[in-house]
């Protein structure tokens, strides 16, 4: 009954399609959560636009020789960081949710490569989150007097695509931690908040204290944000893309490798202890 | 011919506690093998080890001749399907049909095949009418039947069934046993753990009883029944003669009233059931029915698993 002629890779990719459909159907079934997510995103923008009235425009750095408003500055920050937050927390919460609803055990008895499970749990988000970010930016430019450079959309997408595997690798590490320690949401929330504050997402680097600026300057999230701002607000074209991609690709290779390794290690440990699927 | 499942000298320790001790088990193709044991006997741990969810401390497992650890988990899991003991093992926000299509695709079926097979399996377990309903709205019994349908999606050589009839009504339990029988008839080896002793008679081909991780009995249901001779019966009587049953059974059995024309009969040492019933009939008592008060299987189970 199982198609034995299909190569293993093709079979595993087909399983990702099944995961995508499953997650889409579940997401659609939670209509209120879906609406609340969008409401929350727009609400953040409203709050920051009001905060922007209190901020001295002279303190906002020029991008590409153009003076920008605080709302413009922070819109890119919200878009990228909400993407990071979802990418990070969904990997972790997907594993946790499977543990809690009791389906993880059964999922692990199906003939599936561990990598398929890891990608499968978040494959829907890998599509949904970039779309959500794009729609958010479009809405922001329509309703909040934010002038985004249309020619920067494609370079921004490439930057995000290069950035996704790095964040996903971090997500895998956190999912391994969830398998091992069961509750990791608080720790991941804390780390995400630290990376957000120390990355010029909401506050310009120049306004940060010296130690925070030192951390932010080596924080990959900062590079993603500044590159995205340069192409979306500063009209820098493709120039920042090469630099960002050349940094993100090796980082992604390392984070994904550590993620895959730590997830397998966590699975092996759980099987050895006999606690897999427990919560 | 290679047995679909063979377990040799399997041990599992959790810290100092030895949950499985040198367990040997063989399930042949087309055989329903009941695994019995009181709570904590190690039945679920054994099934979790077979499913690759837990590593054994020692021992070997062969499924279809393939030794665990010598092939990848992905290949290993193609050799069996499982009905887990938990109540909620499906996605509550999806319909029963969508759940099956999803898992069918994880088992390697194409989308078209998964859809077709899901419809067939829902029909088999009597859930066709509820196919499009969210699983969250299913009763416990329906969820269990869905788990069985899921295990039947791909006809694997080995079916691991953990407490399948636990939360089912008698009709649901009967249907489940019929489905397992059908799978065995198609050639699958079925390992069936249960606490419902009454269901193994006329159903299981072989019985293994575990107690504190050790195999205490292995044989057929008839062999299990043969380990005890039932001494207590319930009889239903019609007309009663001049002499009371107690007087007639002097030296043969103790008899007490159980109510509504029923008596409880406890045979004395050396007395046979035939002689006892004959004494009643000769004394003018009409014996309408006679049955074991405790099933012989239950009695054997209690004797085997009770404190040594």
C-alpha cells in the first residue's frame, strides 16, 4: 500500500505538505486567535505611532541620507522582530503542544525522519510568517504615512530568506531544550526580549548605553534590521544584501547544525530514559 | 518462516527498578497474541520499546527478521502500526477524516491513496457518518475507534494494540476485536495488551502473562484455563423438591442463597460438579442453568499474578 518506488527524499517532502495542510486547518479553526494576532500587530503600530510623537526626530538616524520618522524606524523593527518571535517560539511551542495534547508519542511512531518532524512542525509558519510580514508592511505604508521603497521589497525578502534558517536553527535548539526540560517558553521569551532590545528594533543604536551598543553591534538581529531598513527605507537597492547574506549563511549553517544535533541528542536521551512524550 | 515479531531476553531498568526482566516473546503471522498483566507489569513499557519510543537496557527485538538498531527508525516504523493506550492521540481541531489523511501521508501514502484509504477505514470502524466532525466532539469510544482506523491505514505486518477496548462499550469492543481478527486473517501479527480478561476467550490464540516484568505464563487460552479447576458456581433452579439443596449436597458442596432462584455453590475437596448437580436433580430440584461465578481465565490470572 505504501509506494515503495518513491525515493525517500520525495516521500519526506510529501510529508511536509501533509504537515502544512494540518497546520493550516488548525490555524483556520482558531479564527479568534488569527484575528487577535493581526489586531495585536496593528495595535503595536498605533502605540508606537503615538510614542513617535514624543520622540525628537533629530534623534532618529538618517537612513540612506533620508530623514525618517520614528514610526518608519519602528515599523521595520516590529515586522522583523515579530517574525523572529514567531519563528523562535513556534518551533518550541509546536513540540510542547504535541507533548501536551498527547500526539507527540504517536507522531514519533510514524515512519518519518527526525528532520521531517522538525521542519513539518513549522512548515506552515515558514510560509505564513513572510506573508504576514509583507501584508503588515503594506498596511503600515497605507495607513501610517510610512514611505517604503518598493524597489527594496525584493532585497528585503532575500535578507529575510537568508535570516530564516539562522532563526530556525535557534528554534531547533530551543525545541531540543523543550524535549529535555519540558518548559522552555519563559527562557526563550527572555532571550528573544534581550535580542530585541539589544538589536535596534525599537530603539536606535545611538540611544542605547555603551555596553548595550557593543552587544548590539555583534548581534545578527541588528544586521538583519539595519539591512532591511537600508533597503526598505533608504533605497540602498541590493548593496546591503550581499553583506547580510554572507554573514547569515555561515551563521545559519552553524545554528542549523547545532539545532539538528541537539534535537537528535535530546531524542536519544528521552528514548534512553524512557520519558519521550512525557510532560 | 521468520516471525513478524520476536523479542529475546529483553530487559528495561528505570534507575534501580527493573521493569522488564529477560522477556522473551514471539508473535507469528496471523496470530493474535494477548499480553496480560496487572498494572505495572511492564506491558506498556514493552510496547513503547517495540515502537522505538524507549530503548531497552538489554535484549534484542526482531520485526520481520530485522533487528532493532541495525536499521534506521524510519525503516523500523514502517514495519508496524500502533494503537496507543491514551484517549487523546488525534488532533482535536481536525475532523476524523483529516486526521486519517494526515497520518496516512506520514505513513507514506500519496494524497489520493490516503484520502481513499481514510474513507475505507472510517467505514470499517463505523465512523463514516462522523467523518467530517471535529475529533474534539467525538466521544472517548469514537476517539479510540479512530485510533484503530489509523492503525489500519496501511496493512502492516505487525499491529501493536495497547488497551484498545478500555473505554469502549461492548459493541465497540466487539467491533474492535473483529477488526483485529480481520487483520490477523490478512496475515498480520497482532500483539494485544488488555486488562479485560473476559475478551481473550475465543479471540486470542496465544496468551503471555507478565508480572512485575517477568513472563509468568505463555500458552493458549485453553492452557491458561487448564491451570485452575473452578470450584465456585452459580446455579439457577426452577422447582425445588421436599428436601432443601443444602441437605442434598451434604459432603459435596456448600450452598448459599444468591437471590431470585440463584444459589452459590462451592465444591468441597474431591467433589465433582457432575456429581453435585446429579445429587440436586435426583433430589427433585430442577437445575435451569449453571455457570462459573468467576471465569476460569480470571481465576488463573489471579493465581498467576497474585502474591507468590
